[in-house]
C-alpha cells in the first residue's frame, strides 16, 4: 500500500484543501493518505476554529485515511520547527512513501536548489540573518534575504572549483522573496527536514490554486482561503455563507459544533484568561516564555496600559511593529496562554523530534495502515491518553497536549468540565 503524507490544519477544511488532498494522492500514485494535523492551537498562533476531533472528522469524511496529531510543542512554532515536527512524525510511522505539500512556487526545483545551499547552514548565514533582522525586516523577509546571499555565495564557490557560474537569474533569482511566501517557506523547511532526517520519503509539491494564503476576500470561484472563510463567517454570523467554498461534510460538522457552542472558536473567547496572565506575570516572568525576546515583555506591559477594549485584536494593534509580524506576536501570546517556557519548548528541547505518535482517527483503509504502523513505528503509538502513557515526552509532550485541550475547552459556551479531559476518554474517530 503506497502511502502519501500531508501536513494540514484544516481551519476549516475547504475546497482548496480537498483539491490538494486529491492531487497529492494522484501525483504520488498513492493508495492511502496520512495527515499530520495541528491540534487546538495553530502555527500562526491562533486557536483553531473547531476542535481537533471535529477537524479530524472533516479530514476522514473527505478522503484522508489516517489522522495523526502534531504535538502542540511543534504546532505553535516558526516554520522551521513546525515542519521538522511534522516530517519527523511522518518519518516515525514507518509507513510513509511520499510527502506532498502545497506551495506558491508549484515547482520542486528551486526549493531543492535552496535546500542544497542551506541544509548545512552556510558560513555567515546566521550573521546575515541577524543583520537583516536588525535592519527592521520581519523574520520571513530576513530569512529570504540571508538565503539568497547564501545561494549566490554557493554559486560563486562552485565557479572557483571549475563548475559553471549560474547567475541568480539562471538559477532561482537574486530576488528570494518567494521564500518568504507562507507555503513556499513551509515547503522549504519540509524539504530541509527530510534531508536532515536522512529520510527516504519522496517529496512532491502542488501549486496553490486560485486563492492565496492571506487572501482575505472570497470570489465567485469555489476555492477561497481559510483566512477569507473565517472572515466571511465572522462578518455574516453564519457558517452557511461559507457553503459554496467548503465540502458538504465540513459544513455539516461546523453547523453541529456551532449549535453545541464549540465553534467558531477564536481569540476573543480566550481574552480574559490571557489578559489575566499578562497582568499577573512580572516582566521577568513573561521573558521566560517562548518567543518573548528583545524586551518584548516590556512592550507587552506597556501595551496593557493603552488597550481601548478587552480584545486580542486591540492588544495586537498596540504591540505590532515593522519588526514583529502579527503571526510572531500571536504565537507569543499563545505561548504565554499555554505556559510554554523557553527551557521546555525551545529549540534545544524539541530538536530530538516527537516522542510519540497520537492517532486522532482513521478510515477502514486507515485501520489496516494503523496495523502496519504499530509494527513498524519508531515511537509509541497512542490511541488515547491513560495512566501508562500520560507522561510521554515530559513537559513538552503529551502533558502539554492535554493541557492545551483543557485550556481550549474552558472557552466553550456552555462550559463543560468533561470537555477539558477529552484526551483521556475520546476514542479515535472512525469512518
């Protein structure tokens, strides 16, 4: 059974995601699809629109065979570590033959050229990255500039050894802005992770169709970005407005969870708890949290004095600068909300990769794949949390995932104490 892996958030699953899923299976000539999916908190530092079990149902109903959870220690991270955790999870299953990701580039060749130059961090790369950051560039833009310089330097060194000098235009261009595009950035880091893990998984990429990652508006085309759909839902107050852009199973699941008070989830459901922590923690305590750097703790304390309303949007408006992207600030606030400190959740702590594989759901074919995985997997396979496995991975492992579930469930309306402990009794979804 040839199997392709994909990395998803499905926030929510829409027609573009369905296209990616179908094309991934086709281009990889795969019989089955395994998705690594973020749990309750996402890479851009946002709470998921619907909980991880609802989004697992969306995935299974639309053709995914096996859904695995990306631990929260990786799901709320910059592209490098989000990608590393995702690829390491797929690698550890022992059953993945291919990886297919979406990209704005739609072509593996320039990504492979960039990987070849960056897989062993070039001399001076870190210094150039720091210089670009000091100049006021955002991290994605700074990384793109430093990467471009590394590629040019690499081509120059090759020419000294007798190889033909490829101009930037002949290779991938002196303009490396393409790396700063969200899906290209993730794709580059997926490929870097495959190389660093010495993986035999074969990579494929599919060009993003119609809507861009950040496109905030829908059109008459049936594919719209998740950003546009969340905005449309918020503006209209009805998930029905999203119906032309999402598969029918997604619509039905969202309607059910909306009726039950479990969707749509957003930052404003967490604002009181977040503001409480920001007020109670000293600047020194804030500085211990992941991604609180360069005096950001003082900027946060100052921003609290100028809030016009108790909303995360208002807080972000006070915090943002040219240097700090909205995504960076949202991730920082998520780390503070979830108690993610630099020691347990920083690069040194997560560099070894995940320590377990959490199964959220499977189809009939996925069940057969799961049987194979249990025999081949390099890590423990977790179907539900219990006394024996509850401590897997230490502070940044399963305990962090169960805490994230509790924090997320505390924002449900109406509140239900049982929902906070779903990791302990919720069986994997089956279709």
